[in-house]
C-alpha cells in the first residue's frame, strides 16, 4: 500500500533549508504538500470571520494524535474539523508516517496561513514546526517562558514565522451525546438545500427565518412519513420533501442556520467532486444531540481528498412559522409555461426595471402569457410566451428576482403556476415530462407585488 | 487614412407617424444582429458614466448617412464613434442595404440598451425604429408634438420601447483641423501603454499626473529623435521609448488622460483580436489638432469586426514634470535577479503585510537577495534568492505592490536593479538574453520606503 523510501521512520527535522544551527528534531510537527494543506484550510476557514474581537477565533487549531492530524476552526456557533488526510513526507500516502509522529496541539492565524499556503506551488512540501509544542490542551505551558511563541513554516526558500496562541484558549465544542441520526447521499441533501435556500431570510429581526427548517412529517396517523425542508422570507417560500431515511422519524425539528447550510454546501460539493467516478455518491451523516434536543446538530462526511470532515453546529433557537398555510392547497387557476423560455424572457424584461423596481406584470390570457415591465425613466419592455391557460384573463405582479430564483430551483421542462386571484400567492411546481402531472415533492411560492 | 465623420447634409424625406399597425416601413431604421450591435455598444459605452446630471450623456447617438450607421457616446472629454459595421438584414454583409436606408439620427439610453441587447441571443435580429426620425441635428422637431418619443426595439417576441432624447442636444466634438499625425501598430502602442500605465497617479490634486505623457524627444542637436511615454505618481515611474514614427517629429507633447488610455486599451485589444491571423497587426492613427496644439488628440483604428472606431479626446491641460531627473542616470550599485523568481517570492512575502503595510525589506549581499516582511500582528516572512551583487551589503525598503507592478511591466528573464544608497530611487531595466546588457528602451523607477 505504501511506497516508502529507505529511512522514513525517523522524525522529520523542521526548518531544513540553508545554513544555521542544526534544527531541533523535537520541533518537527507537520510536513504536508501545500496543495493538500490548502484544500484542508479552505474547508475549515469558511467559518472564520474577517476580524474577530476574540483573537483565538481568527486561528485554526492543528492537533495530532491517534494517528491523525486535524484542523479545526470555529465561530462559536459552528465547529468544522477536518483530517489532514494526505499528510506525508514525499508521496500522496503518508498514513504510516502520521501515526509515527508524536501528538501535539498548535494554533495558527487561519486567514494569513491560507494566504501564505495559497501562494506556494501546490506540489511544494510545507513544514510547520513550533518551539515547545504541547501534547494536548491543558498539559502544561506553551513554549518557553518568555521565549518565541511563533511557529516556523517553511517551503523551499520561503520561511514564515507566524504568531501562535495558547491552544488552551481554543474553544472546544460542547460534548454531544447522539439522540437520533440518519444518512443521506450528499447529492440528495445538496439538491434539497439548493431547492429552498434562495428563500432564506436575511432580516435579522426575524432570526427564526434565517435558516432552513428541517423536520420529519406525517400527514395523519397511519399516513407515510417523510422528511421536509422549507425556507421563507415572507415574500417567497421553497419547500421540498424527501423519502424518510432510516432513523429520521425520531429526529427533532431543527432550523439550520444560513452559514451552516453554506458551509455544508461547499463541503458536500468537494466530497462529490472528490469521489471516484464509478462509486456511489458520498454520504453525509446527520445527528442530533440528546441534551436540549435540536439545539445542536452534527454532520460527518468525506473530505474531497479522502479524509473526513465533521461539522458541529448550533441550530437557530426559535419557532419556524406554520409554513404549510402559505402554500395554496388547490389554486383554481392553472397556467403551464415552458420553464427555460419563461426564465429567458424574465431576464430580458427585468433589465428595464433593474435600477428601480423588480416588479414584472404577468398577464395570463388565452394561450398567451405577456410579461411587461415599465419605468418612467427608461420606457417599457414586453414579451409574449405561449401558455396553456383556460380561464378569464388575469394580471399578477411578481418580483422578477424572486420569480426567477423560484423557477431556477424547480426542475422539469415545464412549470405549472397555480393562481387564485391577483392578490393571492402563486404556487409553482414542475410538470412531469411523461404524464403532465404536477410533482408535489418540490413547491415554490411567490407572493404577489402591487402593479 | 480613415473616413471622417458621416456627412449628414441629406435632404429630409419626412418622418413617420407615431405607432399603430400596420407598421410604417419608413420607420424601419436599424436592423442588425444582436451580437454585432452588442459589440459596437460595448466599444462606445466605456465613456458613459453611471448617472450623469446631463441626461443626454447617458445616451448613445445612432446616425445613418453616407452608407454607414455610426454609434457615438461621450462624457464631454472623450468622444467615441463606431461604425455599425455588419449592419444587415439577413446576413453578415449588408453593406448594400445600409447604403439604401434613409439617413436619420436617434438617441437611446446607452446602459439600458447595452443590457437589453446583451440578454438577446447573439444571432437574433434586432430592429430599432422610432417615430418621426430626424435626418440630422437641427433639421426640425423630433417626433410628433406631444406624441410618443420612444424608440421601438424588437427582437423575436421581445419588444422594448425606450425613451429617446432630441438628437440636437447630443454634444458634438469641437471641429478639429489636423496639425500633425503618425501611425503605429496597435500592438506597439498597446505594449507601450501597458509598460507605463500602472504608474499613472490617481490623486486628483495632482491632475497633471493623471495620465501618460507622450512627446517626441531629441537628446541634442543632431542626435536621433525618438518618441517617449512616461507616467508617474511620485512614488514610482515608468518610461518607454519608441523609434520615431513618420510624422511624429512635429507632434506636440500631450498628456493622455487615464480614461483615454483605458478606452484605447480596450479598442486596440479588440482590433488585434479581430484582425485576420496572417495579416499585419492593425494600425492606429494618432493626430493632434492645430487649434490650441495638444489640447485635443484624435485616434482612428479598425473595430474588432471590421468597421472603424474614432476617438477624440481632450488632453490634460497642465505641465508634466521633468521626469527624466527622477531616473538615476548611472547608479553605482547593480544587482541582477531572475525576474519570475523575484515576482513569485514578492507575492509570498507580501501576504503577511497585506492588511497593514506593503513595505518589504530587500537586503542585497554577496550572491543573495533576502526579502523580509514583518508585522507585529502576524509575524515574519522571509525568502532568499540568488542574486548577482558585487558591493557591500545594502538594505532597501520598497513598496511590494509598486515593485511587483514594475517587474511585471518589464520584459526579459532577468532584471537589473540599479541602486545608489538606501534612500535613493531604484532603477530597474530588463537584461538582454544574449549579451547581458541592459536595455534602456523601458525603465521603471521605484522610490524607497522607510523600513
């Protein structure tokens, strides 16, 4: 399995370029390809904000032990921990070598390290060493008293000394006992997020709308259960349902914060991209804590390069509104339009409103949908589309951005718009290719705007 | 030489009436492929600012006559006029058709039109028509009194009506009699601009530094003349010299404003890209006005798709400083470094200073250049490079951004740095591949920073 050279079992020496006194072998901590380290840093630094008032939150924690090296970053709401999977000396598989190195913990400024590593040739070997490395948090003072607390990073002729902070101060996630959990293919969870996340509210006053609501659902006793996700900002709503995965029936209802969703989106994409071509799509494990059920969720999935990533996230503490009431159950009027043609026409007519208003007037009439945008400043844009429509003509105003995002989140060649009257919410669902029936798995709702 | 502006002294044939089917064939004004119109609009709208207090400056002027249709935009300092070269009805070559259409002038909001046309399929045919089209500025009232003054733009099922303004109000460039002129390949002028434009000042208080100084130069009587360009912001300077083109000896010294240079950069790039592969590089004509010599310059070059573009630009009215005094004539100390290696090392060490300071400490010593950046916050970055150096060790502080931009503007595999003492300007020139001699055609100077 491992292609190893002759004498690879001795501890690697730090520094190692040019002159100077012989480097202290005890300082050797991490030796890894720049490209591998860069990918790992990108995975975890998504939660590091620009400039924290608590300096340690700007840092990433390196920890070696139990045969692995991990990187952790946190904003106190989300912890992302990542294997440095391909840590090695000279080749892509250095698992044996990782097992041989002695345990340590070390913090480094995350953004600066990411930038520094990003400027190196991705094939270059990076050595990270620090004086007086600690074995674990709490096991004694870091570094020499009054000594240099900077870690040395070197690659080729480039050498960096970055300030390190005491790893004791790095916040650990609260311990978590697992109450319920289930698994999904990353592709399935990723598609479900993509179908609803455009509707997540950014209004901080309605903080309980700042995420995706995930909950198991049963329509009535004896009815089959499913797993639902919804997001809304009051002006539009997306809702998707999935077949109930094993173990999800007892999962608590949770609101996953916007940043959690964004971090998972990136990680799942990397996992899908990194998976071997013929393999099953990588799976993500979702677990809820038993203490204060629903207050914390843990995710585990493969990293893009074969290690594992763990995300522990606080959920939003609030009640998600009874969103089902917003979805028109059986709208009496129905229009069916080609989805791609509608999207293209919306893009064109919306150009005129771009600077002032996003409202587009949609007039449904016999076999024709007419989209109009007018502005006092520039003039008017108008486009007609073929449209299956049986009733009296009806004109509805819709926000062109919300409408486009809803259409983009749907699938299928055609979209069915369910209407009631000009002031009522518009329900949109994809139309099945084969039988022309509407699928209820994925629903988008857009509230009308005044025209 | 290129054709001058269109002759607009055609007899009037009367305008159409405003709207209502059947369409009046006399209203048909422009019919052109969306892709062709979009390229032409992009060429001219570079001078249209976001939101002008004078509404007409937000508009582009269409003018047909003399067998061509032109688009013009201006910010009152620069006028860009562009042929709608491939204007046609059904194919790529509609020159005959263009000749057959009746003369007109028409203004349309530039940015809105660009956005609208950009959303169309580039193959789609666009028709622009307006009621009561005018033959030329000043030839009578636009449109019907109290009628619709909007132009109709249609392509497929998409229809737009954009407000048009009276073409009379569109500012014409002052008439210009040519005093001197010369031609250069676009590649040569483009390279010369690229070699110095990074050093153009953005400080509005020193407005006379907000451009490139262009002047013919003769070192002394009997010495050969050349054509020089220079830019400086006080902290660095770029200067390039070209063989004197025919006609340039009598060209006045001018300061070409930053926006003029940017507009020409884009147009020259399009001309070079659009030229047939085996052909000579397209040439640009540069002419100076005889009234108030040097106050206005005219440029003419081919458009990317075969038409022509004309740029008339006011020059900056001020005295460019005697920049030659800033260039060390014969610096006593000389270092020679690999240019690509120095650039890569600078990029890496500069990461640490990114947030706070761009100063990098460069220590020249026997056969080695050491670059160091230190910050209180993050730590220190250091990299060594092989370097030909004969003197005592010398440490100089340089702004890493200015240094990198100077190196990028130079050519050759190696760069020679001419130094005097730590506080003196540093001269940089490329080193010839063959004989190791320094070329004086292109010089960069960077002032030292305190370390």
